[in-house]
C-alpha cells in the first residue's frame, strides 16, 4: 500500500493486455472472478480497434457494454476515468503509415470517448497530445519504436493523477 495525499493505494489490478480490442477486454472481464469492488476504475482502450480498422459503431456499442462492467466493478462512491487513445502515428513505427490518416481516425475514436465520458458524467484525460510529442522526443518511445516509454507513462500518470485525484 502506498500513501499519497491522504489516500491509500494498493497495486492496481490490470486486466487488459497489449494488442486487445474492446471485445477482448469485454471477454476478459466476463471471465474474471472479481472478489472486490474498486474505488478507482480506468479505461484506456481503442487504439487496436483503430489499428485493425474496426468500426466506430462497434467501438461505441462496446463502450456501453464496458460501462455496465465498470459500474459493476466500482464501489458505489467509486470513480471511473476515461483515458484518451495515444496516437501511434507519431512513432517511428507509424512512419510506415499515413500519419494524417492515423491521427484523423484516432481523433474520431477519441471524440467518441469524450462523448461517452460526458454522457456518463465521467472524468476524461487527454494523453494523446503527450503521445504526439514523440515525433520530436524519441525518449517518449520504447525500444520497440511503437509503445510508450516509461517516461511517457510517467507523464500520463501525472496527468491522470491531476485530473482524477486533485
């Protein structure tokens, strides 16, 4: 347990895995036997929906199903935060693709997330702009030339904390 600003934190329970789409997360949640309710539930999903050319309609339907799951996982006074989708077009791996097209699609998915957060009165944090700095700040990208480095994750964590806790 870590103690920060009057809050006790235990190690987070991370369900999703790299490469998952919304339906993978829904399946995993359905197959997991949760033994407790949580004060904080976060959702960062969608980049692999976009990468694999899944439709926005499917994404939005899955978000509504995920909302039911998140509500069942949080305590009655718990908090849910929605985290924007990072833009992989600004990575060295993304250089192999059309950056403008990727960013345009990421923006569409993130607009769906913003609408979803607003409709459900959830907090939303934008980490996409941090991810787009990677084109000029290579230390924000891991050695695989695609995923965030520890430094980028740290920047995300600080922004999430400021949005969620402060």
